[in-house]
């Protein structure tokens, strides 16, 4: 069984506690349950993580590269939060790993402030999705399933 690694960046631990009009009222624990159901239905093991620290996310992407090389990674779904718009380090970490990575945002970043319109992650991602609310996580797991080739 391959693993879907779902990484969440800064402030996403606050989901459901503030800004419900932008991010909804579900907590990150709720999102993890949603992802667990989606992974179970697609035959993936789930590894779900959150960090407020850029370097931790870089380390986890390196780890994903090693799991990919070992043949047991389905892919990574990354909501890098605000680091999406600032982090060359995350771009560099993804580039060259060979991992299948879906960039995900809960909100429609293009309907928001101009500084959210640019992503350092997108050029290194296989797919990008935004604006579906937290249901986007389950949809991204489905998308990852559709990208699998071979056994
Ligand atoms: O829409 C998304 O998923 C974002 O990645 C969320 C980031 C934001 O910087 C990106 O532009 C778009 C912010 C995550 C902050 O999450 C909070 C959740 C609840 C309360 C406060 C912050």
C-alpha cells in the first residue's frame, strides 16, 4: 500500500478557530478525518502533518523524496500556507525529487489579495487546486489516485 503524505504549513493549525468565512469552520483534526476516509477509499495509507516552520516542511519534502525513491509514496498534497507566496526553499526542496505533488489551497487565492496570486510552488507541482474549501483535500486525494500508474 502506498502512502499519501499531506503536508500543511503555517497557521493551518488554527483552522476552525478564526476566519470561518474564508477557511470554513472545520478544524485541522476534521480535515485529517476527511483525508483518512478519502485515503481508505482509494487504498492509500495516510500520513498527515502540519508545521509552522519552513525548515520542517523542507525536511519532510526531503523525506518524501526518499520514500518516493523506495517506491512507496503515492504522492504529496501540500498546502504550504503563506510560504506558498514566499518560499524559494520549498520550490528547491520539491524540484528534482521526482515526487508527484499537488499544491492545494482551501480558499481561491486568485480572488484574494494580489500577493496571494503568485506561487513559488506551482512550477514544481504536478497539479494545483484552490477554492474548494476543505473538501479540496479529499478531491486532491482522488486526483492523486488518478495519477497513479502501474502497481
Ligand atoms: O487558502 C489556503 O489554503 C491558503 O494556503 C491558506 C494560507 C494563506 O496564506 C494562503 O494564501 C492560502 C493561510 C492559512 C491560515 O489559516 C488560518 C486558518 C484559520 C484561521 C487563521 C488562519
